[in-house]
């Protein structure tokens, strides 16, 4: 029986990035994948009716330098998504759509603007108190990890408009509800994305671009480079047994593979499907039971023409409808015009019981109302993928812990277990949850193995990635108004002081003849 230098469990971007780096370093590596395809949470469907579409991870942008570097090396080009026209925000379930220009919805109510700006600004201000490598070590870690994002919203939001905006952000970005995730994790996740502006923006942000031909081809091209004998599909790992010298990996059909080291590159929640002998350390075993995957059905609606552009819309809808957020799905050459929509969180669980045709109708009706045109009711093609049904993902986009988990168990997220090392985008410290995070985590785990084999020094395990020359990051920060805009509470307090001073000034003026007596009384 062949004994490999390393076995990688999982042929997603994380596992394949690890395997690629190991093989390039002269390591004999084997990749075991449960699915009958590579790509993991990136999944590109090909169909003559639409050419191709990504029903899994697809977005990239500035500062995501590892995935940009990897794609360029493999000859995969990208394109910028359309954001020229107006976007739409639907603040209530049955509310009137609100068109807006720019990165975020706004309103004519100045107090609501103050409220939403203060809320968004607070994410970066609080996040500045933690490191991306160890957020559980920040002074307020336990305090923030003891509350949900919803509790933070309820304590700090003055208006329903701001709460609706926050709910939309959480659903669209985390595929769950604010009451389900820890504030500590939420703040850390945004910081991993370079701060709120970078994290949430399309232009110059995390959702600026997509890959021509789909994102799964990156994994396919890596697998091709590794060689067909190095990537075994349809082999779910069921048991992992290690000794002081070796690790034995058993797959579903009973076959056993042996290696000196193993990289486990699957989502933490999926690790529960593997029997570890000896068993995982207590905290690690507890952690993987406490990082549930998000609820996501990714949908694609195609039309004869991009009618929304004629209405001065770019295809972006954010809000409280059946989909939390949309993007234009039209190919870069203008063909196959469409809109992708994320049916996330509670909406995914609510509508997953419908048939595919019923979901299509619900979404089309929502688009018709948002764009105010019946043309949205007549799509030419519809594609969807329910990630909650994926046995080897359990959901998407990533595992998001509730309160009480990150501060107590987060420290073991990346800790090796004997000869076993851990990857997956959840273990990244930069753009966790994204393809960039998957590549970072895979390459870091590979370098940990290279360090264990005394090929690299310890200080070479974590490596910074040079900024991409092709997609450089432009500075993104709040403007002067956004930086100095007061909170609603601060503004009202200021108004109260000004009002009180005005009343006092008026009284003194009315009694100016008696000022000497008043002054004498005060002193």
C-alpha cells in the first residue's frame, strides 16, 4: 500500500489550493473528495440555454489577492459587474421600493440617515479593537459574544428603516438572521473583509467582479494540474485514525489510504461525519457542533433582454422580499441577461417547501413589483440550487456561530490535532467565507505541513500576499460627513442642550434689568 506524504480531505478551493502548493513543493499528495465533482462550495452549471452560471461562490474584488493571483496563473479572466444605474431597497415586506444611487440605501429623513450611518460606522469602530487572527483575545470578546446581532440592533437602532437595512445585510451576507449569530463573530467577519465599506460594496469591494466561465473552473484546472490519479472523486471519508507516525484514512467503500500528514479541508460542521481515532480534543469536538451552516437557495432568472436597464436600474435589489439581495447576471458580452437572487435565512427555510416552479413564480412577482413592470413576470429560463440539500456542505455560505461559541472555542479553530491540520474558508483570517479565505486557509495549512516536514520555518507558515497589480485596491473610507455625523441620541442631546441654552438666554434677556441680582444669587 502506498503511503503518501499528505492526504487532503476535500476538493474545494481550500483543499485543492493546499494540494497544489504541496505538490509544487515536491510533496506526494492525494486528494479525497466525497462529491462526484471538484469545487466544493463553488459550483458552475453549464447549460446551452444560459451557457454557464455560478450557483455557488462567485464574487471577487480588490484586496482578494490570493484568488486573483491563482486565477491569473490558471488563465481564468474576470469581468466587472454592472452597477451604473440605480439600485432598489425594499425596507418592508409589502413596502414601496426605494430607488437609490451609490453603495447603500438612503432616505429623506435626516435622523434615519444619522441612525444608519452611526450603525454602519460602529462596526469598524468596534472591530478596530480586535485582531483578525485572534478576535477571542480582544478585551470585550466575552461581552460581544454574549449578545446576538439582533440584540445589538435593538439597543442601538432608533428607526425601523435601520433595522430593515441591518436585517437585509445580515441575510444577504450571512444567510441567516441577526438573532442567530454572535456580535463578536459578526464584527470579526466584517473586519476580515477589510471593513464595512470594502466588505459590502460592489465597486472597489468584495462583490465587484466574477469569473468569465464560472468559478468552479479554478478547481477543475488545479485538479487537472495535480493529475487524475491524485484526485479521487466519490470517496467520502468516514474514519481517520492516527498514530505517532502515520494517519490511516478510510472512505465509504472501505478502502484505506495512508499518509504521514492529513489536511482536513471541509466545513467544521461536516467534520461531524468523520470518526476520529483517537477522538478530537474536547474543545474542537465541541466547536464543530456549534458552527451551523447558513440557509441559502441561490436563484437565477433569465429574460429576453435586460429590461431593468431601460428603467435606469442595474438589477440590484436589497430588501425584505423573498430574496435578500440580487445582482445582474448578464454575461460580459451582453448575452443571456438575467438576475441572480439569494433566497437566504428564514426566507430559504420558508420557501424550500415549495416546488421549483412555485419559487420561480414568487421571485418573478417580487421582481415585477420592485421594478414596477410586468416584463419581470415572463422569464425565459430559471435555475436554482438549494445548498441546504447538499450533503457535503449542509448549507452556504459558511458556518456562523451563535453567541457563546467564538470566544470560548474559536482559539482551536485552526489548531492542529497530531498529524492532522485544518483548512476551509471558516479558518481564514482574511475574507473568511469567500473564495479568497478558502485559498488563504488551504495554503496556510499546506505550509504547516511543510513546516512539520522541516521544509519551512515556523515564521514562513503565515505569509502576506502582495497586492494584485491587475486589480489594485483603491482607498475606501467614510467621507467627512459620514465620519462626523452624530448619532441620533447625540444629536437629540445636543438639540436639548441648545434648546435649554436658548430658553435660558431668553429668560435672562427678559430679566436683564435684574441681572445683577441674578448674578449675586448664583454666587
